[in-house]
């Protein structure tokens, strides 16, 4: 997820599917994905990317085990900014 984000199709359903697959039952991946998604919310990448990141964070947060990692990554202030 690091590097040049200009080649990523943020509207692609396959991107979200790939992240969900990587996060499934893997705590280190869940924390890393949460950190990257929160970082994405802080960058100027467009509304579609912000919506995808927000939706993925919501999906990850549906598992209570991920909520601490999401909050620790700084998601709450970034999500409030999206309102």
C-alpha cells in the first residue's frame, strides 16, 4: 500500500476484497491495514479513496478484536474529519 498511489483504482471492488482477505484472521495484518487506511484518510487522494478507506475501517471494526488497533492508529480524529 505504500508508494505511488496514483496507479490504484480506489473504486475497484477487487481492492477492498483483497484487503479483507489479507485481514481475515491475521492480527498483524489487521493492525498494518488499519494504520495504512488511517494514513490514507490524512492524504489528499480524493473522495472515492476516502470513502473506500472509511468503509474498510468500518468492516475491520465489526470485529471487536480490531477496534483497539484502529483507535491506536488514530482513526477517530480522521473519521471525524470525514463528517
